[in-house]
């Protein structure tokens, strides 16, 4: 599973100081020098990482034809963890403790004997760990758009992404800029000269702040991640109030519907989180109730269509990560594996471009003088009133 077949989950990065417009000898040499078994990670002795080819996790012999797919490079990060599970350590200690009790003939051990039992158990566990008895092997796919200097990494875990970033930076002597709500909001604000508006912005809510709300419910004021929740709320609102049509900055339209699931979390750290599943979760009573009690979506299942293609996915708001992306099969039944992979990578890139345009549409609105009116309409919608009825006065919090 991954970029080559099946559903796709990924996070994105912009590669800064990128020098490889194609897969040449220097590109292959860089991967080879940091291939699994050659790259040394001093950070953690129990963890080993390195590159392997997409063929299988034991293939660390790179060649251009193994990783090339048009303008994309496709390879894999192998990550091995070799640590003793806590249950095994406890079991070994219990074995040593019981053995020591039998030798002593007593019903209990003193502190020195317990310490010796624990040390003996640890030595046994460490010996087995060095032999690889507890090694766990994982592989995570990567696609690099060589022309656009973009990286798509097939895993959403923060820890795994940190390993990938370290390895990629060391391999190619570049910098990676995560493309998430925070970084894209800053980039868009700078592009349109609206940094002051972004700096002055505060999280928007669709209901009044309830009594007893945590004074720190906004989180880090320097982190724009809250805009991801507002972005998903705005998508949901537009789907309900404008028949799912959203105008994009390039002059085209995107068609969207909310499907499969909606994950919502309380803005005020009072009522926790809820996940609503169903064919049309946006229309379910549980979802409406969650919005009305101060929750906003953190993830939404979406069907998205633009002139670039059609996709089914779950979108994480703060991370702008994509989960379970369904890529429609191509029409060319005679295409070989490399052509299919290239087509799928192009679809991933097209989706990412569409998502960026959607977020740009939201941010241009969010930082404009029109936001107060939109906020009012969204608050009406959450109150289960007609969002187009301007004569109804909603119960509002600050528009942020």
C-alpha cells in the first residue's frame, strides 16, 4: 500500500535549496550513501533508519530505474526499532525474583537481592535485544516532485516524520518546510501583505464562550493551527449553504461534500471530542449538537472534485494532512507499473494544489473585511437557523 497502490496517507514538505531537477548520478549516490545499514543515527541506539528501494525492505542497492516515475522519485525510508517490550522486562524480572526466592528459602527478598534480580533480568533482555530478537521493521514511502521541489511522505506520525526529516536533510543537504495550516497561513498573509491582520487575528467561535472555559483554551497564541479547525468549519458551512461549490483563486470551482466521518473537538477544553461516522455525517444530529456545544471539526471526510480531478479523502485541519486518499483508477489498461505510479503521483500533486487553493480562498476571506459577515452567517448556521437569513440575530462570540 502507499503511493504505488491502494489508499494514500501523507504529509507534505517544501524542499528548500533543492538542486536535483532529475534523477542523475549524484541523486542516486546521495541515496546510496544514506541507505539502510550505512546511515548512522547517533540519536537513539535502539533505532536505525536509512533508505531502501520500493522493491522491498532488504534492497538498498539504488539505481535510477528503480525509483524514477516521470518527474517524481519514489523510494522508501526503512525504520527499525530494537527495544525490549516492557512486558518482557517485567516477565524476566519475575523469573529472576522467583528463582532467588527458591534459593533463599524465604518468603521475600531484601533490597540487595531485588536489585540483583532486576539487574540480571536487564542483562538478559539487553542480550536478546542485541541479537535482534525484538526488532520491528517498518517501511514508509516517499515521493519527491523533482521539478516543484515538493516532498510527500506516506505517514502522519510526528515521531516518524521527525526521523524522515533528519534523514532527508542529511542525505541531500537541504531544508524541509512542513506545509501545514500554520506555515501556509503565514505564507499567504505575506504574499498578500496581510501579516498585520494575521498577527491580530484570534480564534473564532460559533457560540458564546461558556462559563468555566479554560483561560488557556486558545493554546499557543503564536500558532495558527486554530485556523485549520476554522477552515474545516468553513468548508462544512459552504457545503451546506452553497450546494458545495467553492470558488478557487484560479477562477475555477471546486465541488465538495462531507462524507464518512467528522471528528470534532471542543474549542474550550470543556466537552472533549467526538467522532461521527455515516454516509452524510454533516447532516446527522450528533454533528449538529457537537457544533452547537462549541466543538469544531479537526478532521473531515470529503469528496472533492475540481478541474484537476476527483478524490475521496479525510482532511486533517491543523496538519493539512491527507488520510485514506482514494485515487480513481486511470483509463489506460495497458499502462505499466511505472506509468501507473506516475499517474498516481500526479493525482496526489493535483489534489495538493487544489487543497492549497481552497485554503488560500479561506485565508483571503479570513483576513478580509468580509469575515465578520461570514462569521455571523456561520453562527446562524450553527444555531440551526438559515445562514442566508440576515434578519435573524445570532448569539455570537468574537469573529477573531
